[in-house]
């Protein structure tokens, strides 16, 4: 990689991993034309369904799932906190402390929504 396809002005308009029709020219990944194309098109990556979250956002969303799963497994004694390496134990405990310190704030925010509702 990469094989490039150029437009009429000689500008790179597409990059392929393998040689393809119209893309027979090989350039090293560090070539300025390749780097320029990648930088120019970094924000133009098409997504499969348009509004689907990016992989990064999906990873961030999954972190909470993994935290909850870990808490459930520990609470059911499927795994013990001490089963994890010390570095992982530290991260789990730090995250748990952080989340519990934010708990009163989220309760206040949730309670503010309740105040806006009419009482029967």
C-alpha cells in the first residue's frame, strides 16, 4: 500500500491497498502526495449508515457496559477484585470512587427534571 489514482491535474484522488484499474502507481505511505490526500480527506470518511456513531464514540459507550459487567460479576462472586492484576484493581477502584463522587450531582440533575413535572 498505497497505490494511487490521480485526476487530470495529477492530484491524488484515490488510494488503494492493491493495484487497481487506474491505480497502478505505487507511492510509499510517507510520500507527500499520499500524506496530503489523507489529511485532506480525514474528515470525509463515509459512515455506513450516515448517523451511526463513530468507532471512538462506540468504544466510549461500551466502557460503561464493561464497568457495570465487572461490578455484577464481582457482586455475584463470579470473580474477585483480587483476581485482577494490581494495576487493573487500582483503575477499577479509582473509577468506582470517581463515579460515586459524581453520584450526588447526577441525582440533583435528575431531581431537577422531576420538579418541572406537574403534580396530580
